[in-house]
């Protein structure tokens, strides 16, 4: 008998057979008897196995919500060379989910429902052992990554995650590019336009916090897939919905989805990078955010001005070219989802959650992929066992099979919420509190100045354009026109106290036309397309409006006497005559995004040479100095040049800040902390944009002072942070 069970697999099979027999005989009490039967069987039939140490026996949560007793010796003895390293059937484990609070082997004889103090070790001891496991894992994991090397696998993952980061960059620019067209298509007021411009940041703020916390509990890859899917679905819907409220809602949820990309992408990629490659390649990854901005600007330039691409179904449904642009901007997110399905979960996440075999298989895949690409297919992955971290998940009674499915889901979601919230609170534990508060200050100051200035720049350019355009306005006073036909474009004119009798306005465009205190008698307007055109304090007598977009809201304090509107064009019409300004806006954004390329390259090459703190503080100081040059930007070309200069310098600060955030927090808190800081970043962006925009056309001094002061504070605090260059990933 003993000889027949010296093989571990045969022993487990025999134990399982006895367990099944007990289950048939004992029914629902199988959990209570299983340990006793298995222990007795092991004493009689498997003398080769040594008695198991109590310190290696602890409960682990299974994927189906049940709990089984995990034996960490499987990772430490010779069994790891077979089952542990080659993957095993889930049936090899004896699950005991029919009762909760599993006691230790030596306490099975105790009465039902009584749990002695000796059955569970002290939580402080658990936490200390867990911290020790994490430190050992960090060192061992770095050694394993060194053996796996850097090659085809990392570069493949680089492009996959780059698409997700590119989708984030696109999302930032979408609303800004479509706003000039959407505001006319939806008849937006100034407050509505402002809310549409800020809604994406509010959505990303919520998404960064939620998805960052979930990624530390359910996995980087799975959470990123969910967040990108939400972004893609609602970005798609937003291109078709007609009303302002529904469009605003879709863009909000689209922002919530994409909000998880930055914290998850950087954390995910860093866990496949060895120490000497981490700073450089995370900086290279930042380039995809720039590609997202370039893609959005190029697509807007190519699509939005082409109004011939639009179609409409009666007067109720209109699909203009800007909606085509919104649809096209969802492509990077969809491509990221498709590519991400081919990539594995982070092995570091698996090891932090006690899943040794899954992590080992992924690391072996990384090793084999890189070795084959380098021409060494014969090299064998030498790692046989990897340290896993002890789990401290609470045992939650799911209520058994009789419990309704919705109650079980509610319990699971409640438990997940408490786990995520508890993990977030640990970011403010004494050991991380100082770092967290300082990182909050640095992230806030950087975001406040960067987003505030980058939105203020285009608004200042638009203001300068309007000033220059207004300087060319022609003014006509007390003109009298009778029996004349206007069939040519009227643009940038002001007519005051004019009298127009029996005139015809046929098939023409009116752009930036203002008629004040004028009289129109027996006039005829037909096929009129207008933009920024108003009639103030005018009187219309016996006048007919046929097939025009001259709505009554364009007639401000005007009187209509025996006048009629026939077949008026429904809805707000797009500005067909604003193509040159549109091209300029897209071109400026394209140049501003492209200008960060040199800064990206320099930061990637120097990140591991001069360190994260020097890169962050140095770039912030130079950006602070460059803000003062804004005072000399009194022309459109000067503002464009200063925009490019500021963007090229500040990108190095962002790259260093991303790398520093990844490396300052341990793996089980990394995306939670990153997501929280990124959410704070979006809140600062909303405040910066709102404050800076209020000073457009009033003064330059206040925005420049705010931005410079915030950057100065950020660069000072950055020097107080610990340097992480040369350290293993916690």
C-alpha cells in the first residue's frame, strides 16, 4: 500500500477518492470531516510526506467565492518542480466552500461554531509575514525579469498598451475640436459650452479613482479591458445621439471609461520591465499620448471642415462631419481592446495574490518569447519556484446554494467595495503618508499649470484672431438702399440706422453681420445661411423670410409687422464659412502636440542616467521660467511658438512623475495610488481651465503668475521626494 502511493499525484488521487466517498455518506458535513479523513489517510498511506508546518497553512479565496486551505510548501519543496511549475488541474485541490472559517488541523475536534484563539494567528503577525513575503518577492522577481530579458514580448506589450494610452490622448482633444461645430449644431449657450468642455475631465477623474482601485483587486488586464470597453461603447453612442443632454452623458461615461488607462497602463507595463530598463521604456511609452493628440488633430483637420460628408433624415436627425470625427476617434480604444485580449495578466499581480502557477506560466512565456526572438530557443527557463505573498482576504459567508443569485452578487460587490476602499486608506498609512501628501501637491501643481495654460493658449489665439478680425470691420451709417438685389456674400460689416426698401437678399451667406436700428420694408429674404449675424432694434414691415436660418433669436429687440417666416431651416446650422479658422485651430494643436517629441526623446534617454527627481525638478524649473516669456506673446505666431516651447519642456516633468509614481508604491497599492493621484490631476485641470479662461482678453499677468507659482512649488516639493532610480520594483 505504501509503495503504491509514493507518487504525489497518486496520493492526491487516493485522497480525493476517499473525500468523494465521505461526501456521499456525510452530505453537507463533508467540510467538517474532510480534513480528519485526509489526515488519517496520509498517516497510514503516505509516510514520505513530512508533517505540515502550521505557519504554511492559511485560507485562500477561490475564484468561485469559496475557500480552500492553501499549502505554501507546494512552492518550496520538490513538488514545485512538477505540478507547481507546469500548471495543475484545479481538481487537484480539495475545496471546502460548504463551510467557512476553516480551523487548523489540530483544532478540528473542537465543537461546531467555536473558534479558539489558537486557530487564527494574530493579524499583526500576518501583516508582518506578508510584508516580509513582499520584500522577498520583490528581490526574486527582479532576478527573474533579468533572466527573462527585454525583447519581443515587452515590445509587443509596449505597442498594445500604447494604443490604450493613445486613446486617452485622443479623448482629451475630442471635445475641444468638435465644440465649434457642435455648439451650432445643438444651439449651445455659453454655460453649456463650458460644461461640455469640462465634462471629459470630470469623467476621467471618476474613472481614474475607480479603475485604479479595482486593478489592484481584480487584475490590471481585466480592469483595463472593462474600462476601454466602456469608453468605446459610449464614444460610439455619442457620435449618433442628437440632444445636448444625451451627448453630454455619453461623453461623461466615455471619460469615466478612459480614466483608467493611465494608472493601469503604466503599472501594468512596469511589472514586465527590469530595473535598468524601467525608466527609459516607461518614458518611451509616454510618446503614445503624443500620438493620440496628433491623431486627433489630423483627423479633425481631414474630416470636420468637409461638410459635404454630412447627411440628414428629415429635420429630426442630422449627422454632420464632426460626428464622423467623434466616431473615428473611438478607433484607438477599439484597437487596444482587440490587441489586449492576446496579452496575459501581470505575473506580479498573480504572485501578490498567491497564484503561483499562473504567474510562473506567464513568466515562462515571456522568457521563451524573448529567447526565440534572440535566436536562443534552446535556453530553458530555470526558475522552478517563486515566492508568493500570504493572503489576508476575509472569509465571507455567501449563504449557500439556497441564497438568491442577486443576494450573492450584492454580497460580493459589497465585499469588493470594502476591499478597494480599505486598500485606498492604506495609501495614507504612516509609512506612505508623507510620500502621498507630497505627491498630491506635485501632481496638483503640475496639472493646474499645464492644463490651465494649454487651454488658455488656444483661447488667447482665438481672442487675438477676433481682435485682428474686428480691426477690419466695415461700418456703414444711415445708408438708404432701394430696389436692390443682394446675391453675394456679406461679411464683417456693421450697418447702423439704415433704411432698406423693396430689397431682395437671395442665396447668400452672411458672416459676422450686424444691423442696428435699421428699417426693412417690403424686403424678401430667401436661401440665407448665416453665422454670427444679428439684427438689433430693427423693424420689419411686410417682409418675407423664405428658407432661411434667420431665427427669431437672431432678431434682438426687433419688431415684426405683417412679416412672415416660411420653411425656415430647422436646428442650428453649421458655420460653412469658417474653414480657415478651423484649419488654424487644428494646425496649432497639431504643432503643440508634435513639439513634445524632442522632450519625450530627451527624457527617455536621460531618465535612468540623471534620475527621476532631477528630471522632474529640472523640467519644472525650466517650464516655470518659460512662463514669463508669455508676457511677450502679443501676436498669433508668438503665442504658437511659446505654446510649442512650453509643451516640449513640460513633457519631461510628466514622464518623470509617471515613473516616480509607479516606483514609490508597492504592487498591491500601485494602481490604487496612481489612480487617486491621477483623479486629483483631473480635478486640478478643471480648476486651472476654469480660472485661466476667465482672464482671456482681460489680463495675462494673473494666469502667468498662477502657472509660474504652481510650477515653482511643484519643483521645490519634487526635490523632497525619495529617488527611486536603481531600486527594485516594490
